[in-house]
């Protein structure tokens, strides 16, 4: 998520925030919210909430595949 925020890929960053929130809820692990406000500000509240919700709905393995494809496309 930090890389997506750094690259200003705001929708992807918000989707990854949603995915990490879902994973944290399942595992009980605490997540770092360092960039959440920055991404929310860049997208606006409505777009952020929509992208975050989309990320929360994607199964873990599917999100990993999505991220791998994104990283490979940037190489």
C-alpha cells in the first residue's frame, strides 16, 4: 500500500487499505494506518470509501494476484 501511495496510484492504495483492513479483522493483527489520511485526502472521501470497500471484498489470494500483476507491469 505504501508503494501505491508513494507512486500516487490512489485508487490502488485505497483498495489495498481495504484489503489490509479485512485481513487485520480476520487475523487480529494491528495494521499501520500511516498513509490512510493522505490517500483519503487525495481521492476524496466518497471515492476513498468506494475503493476501500472494493478492496475489503476481494479475497486475499485474489488481491495477492492483483498486486503481483501490478508490480510486474511496473518492472
